[in-house]
């Protein structure tokens, strides 16, 4: 692994600290590392001459891998910039939960050494897209259509492949990828979906009807939602980071993109290890150090 782009959340001082620490390890392997120009002067003086100043958009032409220092939000930002490239992204979690930024700073030495020695796996993650005017918007986690500037619910007429689902009256609707199933969708009662599953999930936000439940459809489907808001406006939000205003009568068409995001994962762990560690999912209180479950494989 020769050329490495460093992507950071500049709002986290902890991220800068761990970048400085990591550069020492990466330099020992003879790697060339790039950071955005504004970050250079924030680094330790021993690292300033070592790094190459490049904008994040220039990483595509330089990097073999991008390492993201921050939380899941930082990973989402990095994923959006690297979307059209085949460059894999490794997430170092200096935030809180860390589903996408899976590698812990507590094991940073091991994680970086494994990266440099090739002891990792790369997985492809599904991306959704929608057209907004002349702009194409992407999401790795989810699209959300929700009420705007009002406490009153909105109504969304939903269609899947031109087939009418119904008029969905709620605070909003989440259209999520399997990757995003453990994010906003999960907090609204949506299912956990393993990342390799080829589906899209539609999860209502505080629905008016008790019979309105999450709906899972093939990811070959196109979802169309027609907005009807008491204020005349609603919000379309991609990954919690990009927000657009949609008007009554607007049709929002959401489909799987041809683009994919490549993520670096630990070689020795599975998705189920991750959700047990992060969500305590299916963890039994009788499990102990004498009966470990992490990394267990059926033989």
C-alpha cells in the first residue's frame, strides 16, 4: 500500500491527534500520505514536510486507499467523494458508535499494520441515487423525506415500479440501503439487514396508522414518492448531510445506483461480530470470557 489519502473530520481535535500518530506508522512502511492543505499546519512539525497537500477531490488520482478519521458521518462524506473511484475506504472511529468507521483507535497499531501487510478484506456497499433538477444525489445510508417547518404530518403517495403502494401519512419516510438499516431506520423500528442483501427498505417515521410498517423490496425496484405537505414543502435529505426542498406534487424517484462504495473491513471478523459489539445484538447474559462468542465460526 503505497499512496494513502487521509480524510478527517476537522471538527474533532481527537482526529488530528490520531492522524499524527498514524503518520508515524505509515511513514515507517515507506508510504506517501496526502492530506488536505488546511490540515498541514495543524499537524506535528515532524509530519508537515512528510505529507503531500491535496484536496480531497484530488485523492482519486493519487491514493491506493483512503483512511477516514472521525465517525460514521465522516465516512459518509468520504464515501460521497470517492464514489466514482475504486479506492477502498478504511474508517478509524474517533466518534461514538462507529458502524462504518469500524476500526477502533484502541487497536490502531494493529489495524494499520494489518492494512500495510494486506491483512484485510474489501466489501462493496450498495448506493442509492435520485435526480434533483440537473443534479444527481447519492446516499450510502438512506434518503429521508420528512416534514418541514411544521409539526403536522405529511402524506406521501408511494409507488414501486409504477404500482401504487398507498398514501403514507407520517412524519416522513426513510428509504434505506442494507448499510443504512442500522442507522435512522433502525431507530424508527426498521429491520437489521445484512449488507450483502439485495434489497431496499422503506421505513415510516411516526406513522399515523398502526398498520403502516417497514416494507422491504428488491433493490432492482424504483421507488416513486409524490409529496403532499400542509405547508407546501417537505425536505429530502441524503445521509443526513445533503438537504433539498421538495414542493407539493413533486415526484421523488429513488433507485439503486450503478456506483458502489468499497469499504475495508477486518479480515478476521464478520458483520454479526460488528452488530453484537455495537448493538449488543443477540448477546446472551450468560456468555462469559470462558465461552467467547466473538469470531466464532461453525465447523
